[in-house]
């Protein structure tokens, strides 16, 4: 008897749901190394290529981040169905339309549609932020629940649900066979924060990983799925930032599984998959023997191969200092206007190190030839070529942050999510 619903894992948040009649929905295709302004890479190295996606019926794109929607290589037929959340500012749908994709299945928050043999429900961000207070919070993520012949998978990717959400999902849809929960914290902290010592970075690295594992445990206990798959947020850094891998708030899915196997998660079984393995979601059985990640080989691969990557902005000429400072002043004025629209305020001063000067961009523009480190300050240091790309909208501040391209000094060491949302408006 054919499986009612299967999932073929590729990497990170990418995989293919396969229905009982053979229809296929591809999720969040990121295949080629170099997203997030050049630094994010896969490990293990992928064997998958885009020819493997020729016979799919639809693509679910959860949100705009390039490890889910890699615009560089989104070379699919314009006739293919794109499944996307129709909610909020709709940055994703606008981008898809600008690229010529007009065959979009727009799904409202908590709406269920029928697509071939699947029932598909999409969900807007479940929380503004799962671990920090936020006024604005998450604006772009989505999650998908896909069902075929009574078998259900809940793909949350980066849209981490709350415990209350899990209870509501279970109450509305019934038993969930497979829950796919993010177990990592992709971002610049603590690896890029130089107000921390090396020992403090390592300590924060372990604290954040443990926090994430505990959250997956708690969500699993609440949802009570048959199986849970540690999913999404799996990457390593290449290029000149490769040394920051040691301090990322990330781990392997093997390590997450080892933690969960020791915890009380009831009857739920933890599943991990290698690239191209296919999971029968009803039975929880894969079509091959799983091979654990080789941490030693991973370190060698990063240091010997991925460290040699050259980022796109490193091929640019350096901008002229006075011209760049003039653009920074204009961009800071535009940023302040945009922040005011969203009622974003912060007690921090934000200062950029630009060549041999310092440029304050929030709460107002000012330059300094010397700078004294002080309280309520966020100092940002990045390659001036990347900075110019950000100002001209050829790169994005948030992608540069997540890609570990910006070094920070923060005093006090307090995270304000809305401030970093505001910095995404820093451009002309």
C-alpha cells in the first residue's frame, strides 16, 4: 500500500511533501551556498540540484529570508503554483510578482485550501518574539499544516509557535503525525558581539542552544505529535567570518535529538534525516539508514574549503569616504522617518564605524573623529563596501546581521528586537 503522506528532506527548511497520489509540494528551496550576503553555507555539501525539482506541482515559500527564498536561483517556471501567506505587508508576494510569478495561491491566516490531494493551511506569525518583549516583532514568517488522507504534518520552519498555539492546533485539526520545529537561533548573537569575552561568547552559545532545545521539548509536550523533526536554521558560515561558527547560537540536529531523547516528551519519537531520505509520515520510517553528522569533518570542511569563499561585496571597489558619509546621513534621516511610522523608539545610540570616523545614525546624525565607549550604545562595524550596498538597497541590513557580517559592541548587553527591526530601514 502506498504511503498517505511522505516527506523528502533536502536541507535546512527545504524538502518535498509527497501525497498518496504522487503530487509534490516543494518547501523553501535554498540549494546553493552563499545566501545572507555570501556567508551561509550547507553542511554536509548538497548533492541536490535544481534538476531534482523539475517534477514538482507547487512550491510553498514561507517568507523572504534567503535560506527560504533564494532569489538568486529561483529559476522555476512562471506557470508553477506558488503557495504563499496572504497577510500583512505582503513583501513576499510583491517580490514574487515583481519576478513575474503570477500563479500564486494566496492563503489567508488560518485558512485551509484544497490543492490536489492535500489540504493546506497557512498561519501568520504566532508570536512577535518567542524570547524577548517586542512591539513590532515578526512581520514576515508563516507556517504550514499539510494533510493528506488524515495524515498531518506541521511545518513551522522559522515561525516558532507558542505552547498555546500548539494546543489550539491540536484542538482544531486533531492529532499531528509530524511536527517540524526550529531548534536553532540564526543570528549575530553571540558570535558578533565584541562586548563579550571569548568565554562569555561560548557561555552564551550554550545558553541559547539549551533554551532552544527546551522550547522544542515544551512545544512537543504540548502538541503531542507522533514524531518530531528538528528542522530549519541549519547552516555554517563560510568566507572570512568562518571563525564565528564556534560562537553561533546553533547546533546540529543530532545534538538536538540527543537532548530530546533524554527528556520527557511522552510517546513522541524524534526523527532525523539525511539529504534525500524519504520519511513515511504515518509510520515514522525512512527509506534508508541514517548517518550521523561528522563534527570533525565539518570543522575541517569549514576551515579548508568554506573559509576561502569570497563574498560578493568583497569584489567591489571601496567607496570614497566623504561620499559614503553623505549617503549615511541621508539614509539615517530616512530610517528615522520610517521608524516613527512604526512607533519604534530606543534608549540606545546607534553608531557606525566608517573608515577612521564614527557616524551616529540614531537618534540623529553626527560624526566623531574619536569615540568614547559609553552606556546605552550600539556600535556597529562592517565592511564599507557592504555598507554601501545596504544603503543603495543592493544588500539588506537584516541579511548582513544574520550573515554575521556586522560586529557589534553593545552596552548594556540588552537585546531590543524593535531597534534591530528599525535598522532594517537604514537605506535610501
